[in-house]
């Protein structure tokens, strides 16, 4: 009797959970359908690219909002340079700041192509409302078509047989409509691709479901033009571990250093409030945001606040100089133990591209 009662209780609990989640799939489908409408109506054509691509040359494209995609792209550039490959050009968008371009991109010494931005995240408020994303997609597509010859000329001059795209949505949309020659291989790499595996019924606030559904639609844009590789700490098909460079050996020191990077300002402010209420003894916390956090009324900040980009890379140099032990170094050691090194995966993509170019 007890066993039967337990079974009935489990079924009842499952039923209640289903009732509580009834709205989640409809909300997700509504977002996907609305944004999907904005992507319809463009018949695929051919991008005007002249000349034969060089199997030893490549292009990197990255989303300009924040520095995460840029950091991944630059790490790969250094890895491929060590293997003798040549960077033929960089593609970014209007969200890339002037300082980012001057300090991080221009020193690479290659031509840079800047495209309009499909903005889905606001640095202050977080996720952009779906109607505004819809409107932006329609506007961007109207801007892109007259740029076809300009993009084609850039690709022709770069002579790259491989394009590595780090979540540059606009460029992905353009080459989905204006198809590249078969001799040019495209690989899209981003942590956002790993979000597609999330179950909407296990998400809680509506904003999480809207965000996941928006990313689903954006990810479908990339799939139309090349392979999609997720960046994830978990083992999953078509994924690689975070693309981090192995740091120099560090010794123990005090205080320990914790670096926190936030794309959205209000999340950094929440962390500061938490650290004010519950400090971390023996830990020096540095937080990087679009602009430095203002000092709260009547007390100092509970962490060290910096504007992103320049301060972030200065802090990284400080870690190496002062021999701080960081969570980054610990993560990297665990990563080397449990997962293959991601550069090997990236280089496999390049070798496949090279063999394709040679056959062509």
C-alpha cells in the first residue's frame, strides 16, 4: 500500500510541474516565430569573390560587444600564427569601440571590415526586447545588400580559404544570403551555441526563456553557412573547451586575485552589494564593466572596479608579473586534466580547410 501511495505522489508531483511549466514552450515558440519571420524572404545568391583562396590564409570575424569574443579570436590568431598560418583580414561590427580597435586590432597589421550590428544585448539593461531585435534585423538586411560588392572585394583581397567567425551575427546573415564559393570554409565558434541544449522547461524567469529562444534563432543564422562549434566546459558533440592560453607557472601568494567580467552593468552592481554584505577574506576582487562602477553613498566599493578592455589586459599582465594565483590558472589545470586542449580542435578545422583548398 505504501509503495502504491508513493507512486501516486510522484505522478501528482510530475503533473503539478507540467502545469507550472505550461506557458514556457508557447513563449519560446512565439519568440522563435516572430524573429523567424524577419529572416524570411531573401533568396540565396552568390557572393562576388574573385581569385583563388590560399589554403594557408584565414580571416577572423567577431562580435564587437564586450571583449569575450575578441579575446577568443585573438587567442586563436596567436595559435595559428605559431603554426605558420597567415591572417588575411578581420571582420567586426559597429559595436567594437574605437579604443578596442586601436589597441587590439590595428596592431595586427591587416585590413579591417566593419559591418552594422544586430544588437541583442544592451550593456546597461541586458537583453534587448524582442520587438526591437525584430526591427533591427529588418533594418540590417536592408543595409547589407548594398554592401555586397564591398564585402566581396574584402574577401577577394584577403585570399583566405578559412573564415573563423566568433558570433558575428551580421556577417553570418550576409553569407547565408550571399553564398561563398565552395573553396572557402566557414567555422562558427561561440559559447552561445551551447545554450541551444538548454531545456526551456527547466528555466525559470521569462527573460531566461526569451533569451534562450532569441539565441536559438540567431544560432540558426550561423548554421546556414558553416559548421557551428560550441565553446563549453562540458563534453558535448561539436564542442571545444574554452579557448584559453596556458599561462606561465605561478606560485602561491596573498591576497588571492579574483577577476570578474560583466557585459551587463547591473549584474556587477549586484556582485558589489553581495561582497559588501559578505566579504571574501584573503581575496582581492577586480570587476570589469563597460564603465567603472560608481561609489555607493556613504561607503567605498567592496571591490576594485575598472572599465573593460585596457584595464582588463593590464590586470592580466599584472597577474604574470606579481605571480598571483588565480581562478583562471586553476581552471586551466583542471581543463588540461579532463579535456583535450582546444587549440588542437581549432587546428583540425584549419587542416580540413587546407585539404579542401588543395583539392579545389
